[in-house]
C-alpha cells in the first residue's frame, strides 16, 4: 500500500508499506527534516502495546506490524492529528497492486 502525504495543500511525499512490513519513504527535500522524525516517532509509539489499548484493536502489539491494515490506519491517523492529510493508494507506485499481496 502507498500513502501520499500532504500538508497545507502541499505535497510532502509518500511511503510504501509492503505486506512483509518493509516501509520505504520518499519525501520532498524541503519537508524531509520535519516529516522523517515524525514518522519515526509514530512508528516507535506503535511498537508499544499501550498504544493499542482503547483503540478497539487487540492490545497484543505483535498482531499489529507494518503491513497490516490496522497499523497503517493508526499511522495515518497519528499523522492526521499533526496536520497531515493522506491519500491511500492500492498500487505501491512501482506497478504492483498492494491489494493482491495481502
């Protein structure tokens, strides 16, 4: 799955999450300094089981890894709460449909 990110109507970049959990990022150079640490902070936060309590999802963090829908939804939600809009694409940007690899 590929998520494009926008802030104040300006394109920020994208990240691709493979079904195996690998995350690939590419951000606009002028935005990179702000967004890379933010994405890293969100990823660290979601590694902790208490990040999942009260979310309606099981608190077992091992069931929420990069590549699953709940994890990606939470990442995008965390970024939205910090002023980022996102557009989720099924295609990973490399001509491969992410929906078929689930």
